C-alpha cells in the first residue's frame, strides 16, 4: 500500500534506537524527509547510514532547558516545515510511593511536558496547511497500569488526557493526534530489564526473555519493525479519520474487551 506521504517532512524524537529507530526507518521507506532527535549524535549518524538518506540530525537531551524549542527550531530550519511529529521518549524510573519531587519532575518532563510543548510549537503550521499527523508513543501501562512504573503511569496518563481534548479541536483542519501504546518489543530496554531480572533470579537474560515471550498470547516478543509500520500507517494519508485514539500493540497481553 502506498501510504501517500512521500515528500512529507517528519520530526521523530528518540530516534537513535529501539522503536524510535524503527519508526524513522519505516517513514524513510515511504519517502518521508526526516529530522531525528536523540542525545547521541553518533547513533543518529548510524541511523542516517542505515537509511541511506540525508537526515536533519538534532542532538538534544529532553531534560535540557528549552529542549522543545530548540528541537522545533532546528527541525523547521532543516526541513522547512513539519507535517508529521512522532513524540517518542524513554520511560521513567521505577516507582516508589515516596518518590522525591525531582524524580516526578523528570518523569513529567520526559513523558508529558516535552510532548505537549512540541505539539504546541508545531500544530499551528500544520493547521494552516490543513494537514498534519501527531503520534505520541506512550505505553501499554496507560491501559493496564504497572505498579512499579507509577511515574510513567502518571505522566503518560496526563498526556493521554491532554490528547483526548486537543485531538477533537484539530481534526477539522486535517490534523490528527493519536497515541500508540507499545507492549513488549525486542529492544535494548527490554534486554536491560531482562538482565536485571536474570541477575535477581540467577538465570540467564535469554531465559527471562523466553519466559516473557511464552507468557504473551502471541507466543513471542514484538519486532520493532512491526511497531514502525503501525506508526507509519497512523502518519499516512489513509488515517485522516482516526484521531484521539489509544492503539495498543502488545500481542494480546491486555485481556480487556475495550
């Protein structure tokens, strides 16, 4: 299927690894011009070589002051316009009931504030052109909260509520806003959490990953390329009637009916 976005311009944050990198690759395969953001320039340059096309590389830490403004200005300078915004950021620290305010500030900045700010900075020019796509990568924990991820649960739930209202305001001007909720995908993050669990249980990380795969109804862990393809569809010309949705990609792990 031709997604109808060849020649469009996209900004993808957290693009250096994992599902962010897969999203960048999927959009590039559709002929989309890319600005990509991460803390490490070398990984973004590796992505550029992998894709085989010139990228606007933005080396930026989300926690830095005015990070959203710097990212938006660099993307607009490099691309001329931003038709597609994919907000992707790493998860928060593990949660404890008496977490200090600094950790709450970090979680809210990474998983709510920066996404809101980037949307705020870029949505008006999308509305003016009567076309735009904003996709926020949140978490399956938004649908089914995970007790040890309370920081992420709270911050991402805030973003979900914000999108629920804003997306109904922008759709009349051809701008859709949706959230993609990843479950388990085979990324560096799942490998690192597997290593920590393996150490605690005195087993191998491969055994941990295999057990998680067996527990999933799909019988496996997701391939990041699958997530990238799903995101590319949400960014496509064919997804113009879909907005304000929270789309779960978890292999059926969430057992609810809605």
